């Protein structure tokens, strides 16, 4: 079964957990490591002949267009991660529209292709920001991968659907939602989709859970990772114990575990997975 492999292309200082200590206006002051870290992931995927979807932050694309073109040349899908990495539920609707419109235009100008996929910063489409889906439809996006059907202090819709499905938007136009993957146990969804969960949990648990989705539930899963998660030497911040733990745990093991993952499961882009599921994606 083909599953979706995704990379959220952003730099280590742009994560939402650091908003309180790293100001957006100060981003240019920090050492950028995104090109090197992304290229490490691209090299691994090339060795295994695996294609992925890259949700690229507009701020990154603006400054590193060659990185976007290099990702595209490797045959990976280019998708949108917004421009300024702001949590949607902290934005106005006008700000959100301007943010995604700006990022989408930059990516389309660089790639020469229509951008149809979107992922919100920190999965910040929650119950109170579902209005964002209507704006995504209006701005020409065909699928979204922003809803995490779990309970979490920063994101999540705990009772959300767990697998790809269509959501009706304005003017009777649909958008396909591909939620981040979870395991359901005792009536509760538990995260197993990648990122900090992948770094924290032993690999056997991740493999068991994803196998269960494919074989027992006969469903596809979606896996995510950030380039900074393969960079144990990145500069350190002190955002508080919980955020510090989430961000820095087991960074030195990411590439090794990812190598195992793409050897144990079959992966492709989000667009290809949705096409194989007979969901409408151009």
C-alpha cells in the first residue's frame, strides 16, 4: 500500500514553540541551516528512490528559490506551508488569505506549476479555525493536511475523521482533507504520524502502529518530518521544559529511523496517494 511521506520545509528558529523568544522580524539574524538539512533528507530519499511532498514555507522559498527548484528536480511534489508560519487561530481571515496567497504565488512562480496542497503551521486548523478551509478552496487549493485528530495543548480536533475525506466548502466546492495519522485505542486517538512522536517513540512502536493502519484498518497513512529534526547540532533555545523536550529529543536518531521507515513501508507524494484513493486531485 502506498502511503504519503511529507516534509515541512522550515528552519529551526521558525517553529511555533519559539514564538515567544524568536520574533518574526528577527528571523534574518539567525544562522540558516534549512538548505543543508533539507539536502540531507533529499539524499536519503534519492538513495531509496522515494518521492515525497514538501510543504514549503513561503519565507524560505522567497530566500532560497534554488532549494525549491532542487526539490522539484528530484521529482518531489511542492506544496504550501503558508508564508510567515503563524498559527491560524491567532490570525484574522484577511491576514490568513494574504499569507497563503503570497506563499502560493511565490511557489508557483519558482516551479511554474499549480500548487494544490496546503499544510497549516503547527496543524493549527482546529475547531475554531475551520473557516480556513473555505479560504483555501477560494484560493485554489485542492487538498489540505492540517487537521490532527488528537487532543493536544496547541492543536487538534479529537473527534475529527482519521483518514482522507472530502469536506464541502463555499459554492459547493470540496477540498480533500488528509488528517495526520493516528492509532485509535480504547476510544481515543493517539498520534503516530512523525515529528517529535517519531523521535520519542521506539521504532518498533511506530512500525507496529503504521502496519496496523495499513493491514488491519486497510487505510493509508501520512507521515511528516521537518529538516531541522535531522540536525542535532542546531543552535539551542530555551522555550521552557516541555517545548525544549519536544523539539530536541533524539535529533541524532532521526535519519537512522527514517532510513528504516522508508525501507519498511512504501511511500509517495500526497497527490499520488489521493489519486490512488480515487479522490479528486488534478
